[in-house]
C-alpha cells in the first residue's frame, strides 16, 4: 500500500469515528507504516493537508447531524445527582429495593400501590415533601418487623407522609401515620367491650417500636393478621 492509499484509508477512518460508526483498528497501523517510507515527501505532505481538510469537514458535518435538540440534551452529572437526592428519587429507590426483596410477603402489591400513589401525585401536579422518603422508610421498617400483618392499604396524608390502614367490617379500623422522626400517630376504631353496639375511638402518638403494644388492648391483632382476617 502506498502513502496516498494509506492516507485515504485514514480519512475514512477519521470520518467513521466522527459519525460514531464501527471502524477498522488496522488503519492507523497502515498509516504509520506508509508514512515511514513515503515515495515522495512533498506528495505525502500535500496529500496529508488535503485529507486533513476533508476530515475536518466530515467531522463538522457529522457533529451537526448528530447534535441533540435542546429538549433532548443529555442530563449532566449534577442533574442526575439532584434527581437521586430529591424526595422523588429517594422514594423510587426504596420502591426498587422493596421489589428486590425487602423481607415482605406482600412486597409486590405494596410496590404497585406506591407506584400508583407516585403517578397520582405527579398527575395532580403535586410534589413530595422533604420528609416523605423518611416517612416511607419508617413504614417499611415497621412492616418488615411485623411480617405476620396483612398488607395494609397505603395512602398519603396532606403533609405527604405515609399512612397504613387495616380494616375489618365497619367498626374495626386502625390507621398509622408514620412521621419522619420515627414517631407514629395512631387511631383505632373498635367495638366497645362494655357496649357492643357502640364503637370506641382511641388515638395517640408513640414510637414505631411501641405501636403494637399501644393498640393491642383493642384486639386489633385479631383482624390485622391473615389468621384473624
């Protein structure tokens, strides 16, 4: 192969790189070999100059053809990091971790419910609060510690924290609002043992680890578990 042929191959090699096509890795080696023994140094330099101009033109054209539109511009590393740190990003990661294992028998149903809540909030043009991911974490920690409980109905409170609810009939209801600091607000509706035709309402706030102890006197475990459902 003479110098001109090698340089022509090199031009095609550079143009292929500019247009992100697959290239022949042997082209650069051929160029090195040809430039070591050029038949005419003047011819070699003129050819190199002309081909260099052509390569620059091809690269410019290729970059113009493949330049992304403004609304398709790739996100910067800072944009990606901001998304991961945002309440929405943190909640998405918790849902992903829940699906991968999470220690819950009802993890798939719970993950689907959380996905639904995220979509509903987005459709309404609302955003999560900074405390929302911490509230979700507290709820998941509680549920993992009590695998015998039936999968609750999960909703969002006006302050964007998570609420887990269990219900049996019209007079048995338990709602737990998980606060980001590990506290839990609870409300229990259950039959009054002294007056079966009446419903008693009890509410309070306790630590996450003390929830079951606080509501146990109202026989809620009988209808919060699969065995008592």
